[in-house]
């Protein structure tokens, strides 16, 4: 019975997984879904799932293929209507909410978008250690005493000596019966990564543009967490001046002011230099803007910072240009001409929420 239940549960999970894959593009665009998550799981609404089954009719009724009829006759006595009429009493389609782990969601995202596995830098491996219990010994600290093994050893001794009485089965361990867990330290390679999100919050970046950034950053985090043991996120906002903020401030700062993109890149460089040495970290800067920079001179400063400082230190630099009715959109053109051919640069134009799906593939499809 237990095996049957496990098989049915696995089959149900496969069906749910298939539904999620079929509707992944729709889920990616939904911002409200991101808020319905716990530490390791996210709640996803899927259409009601009916498992196929046989339904037996009344015994008095004829079976399949019995009775009078002509080719083309409907199988059901009901006739199709024109869709008009008063309100009905039947139930409609309901949604079933299922909990999906973020790791499984990352697998589905990778399969559907055909994302390659990320190849961490070989020099970024940090070797930690953990304790692994390897056996049992007759001596050790009392905190590691193995009670079950101690009891079995005492029982074995009493049976062998003839002292065991099955009518009064009292087992009293002596000092020689005690058994203790043995352990050793095992090296545990870990890979760490940091994501630095930078966003333009000048007057041309409105709530719709920030919502696109919020949704896309969630899916980026989900994919990167699958590949790294530890993932840190840092947030930078900028107009004419850049500053580091928390996640809540990042997505809810009111837009105002002009734009100097170089201020964000300078702060990004400072954070990497101070806290995330490329020899120990995989570094992923993501910058989102409407592409309207203050001047061509500032754009040249940005390009120089990228070429000399940021690109040599990071796994992948991604720039997403969110379409805005107020932005010129020139910045991505300048990046394509200057650093677009670099191996660790990914550029994407995001017109609306429907474009998030393709943008994620452009960013993560390099497997860096």
C-alpha cells in the first residue's frame, strides 16, 4: 500500500510539473506569484487536475455501440447552445495551489528555456569542513554515546554469560558495553556567488519598469541558487548619484532626478574590490535602466570602468534595457559597439512583461 501511495504521489507531481512547464511563460510574467513564497517553497496556482478514470453506467442502460443510431448522431442527448441565457448553477473551473520547491522550479526553468549548467570559476572554490560520523568505538566522550549499540552489546554479553532472563528482561550495561560514535572532518568544497543588482531610479523609470526588474530578478535568483551553495545579493540604486540600499528600498524608491550611470558602476567596483575577491567569489552584476544616460562623456566613463575593472573580475555582466516612453534607449547601442562582443557580457532589451521570458534566456543562456 505504501509503495502504491508513493507511485500515485510521484505521478501527481509529474502531472503538476507538466502543467507548470506548459504555463511557465505565463507564470514568469506574474508578479503577484513571487510574493507567495516561503523560505524554500513557492505557491503556484495550476488548473484543477482530474486524474483519468473509468465511470460505470447504470446496468439498465445499453453499452458502447448498442442501440439504434446513424453515423454523425451525437453521443450525448444534450444539444449545444449559443452561450446566451440566465446565470447557471454549475461549478466553474477552479485553481489548485501547489507548493513547488525553488530547486524544482529552477529545474523546470532550465528545461523549458534550455539553459546550460553554470560553470563556476575554478579558482573560486572555498573548502570548508564538516563532521562525518564514520563508525563505532568502545571509548569516546559521553556526548557521543551510541545508546542503541550500547544496549545491544549489553544484551549480547548477558546472553553469552547466561545471565539473561527472558521472564524478567532487565538489561544493565556495564562500562565495557558502552559504544561511542567516531567521527572525522571531511573537506567540503563550496562555491559562493554574489549578485549585484543595479537599477536606474531617475525620473524616466516608473512603477511598471520597476515591476519588470522585480520579476526578472526573482527568476535570476532562483536559477543561480541552484548552482551555488551560498548566494548573496546586494542592491544599488542610482540617478545622478548611486547608493547601496536594501531590497525593499530597491524596488520601492520613488523615481526622480537625472541619470549618471557611471556612479552605479563606480560603487559596484568598490563593493567588489572591498568584499568579493574574484579568487573566492563568482560575481554577477545586473544593471537595469531605460538607456537614457546624462551625456556621451559619462557613457565613455562607464565603458572604461567595464573594460578595465568590472569585466575582468566578474563571471557575467548583464545589462537589461527596460523600455520607457521617456528614455532615449541609446545606452545599449553604445554597449553593443564597445563591449557587446565580450565573452562575459549579455545585453537584453525588455519591452514589457512578455519580454521577460526571452530576456532571462539571453542573460543566463551563456552558462557563465
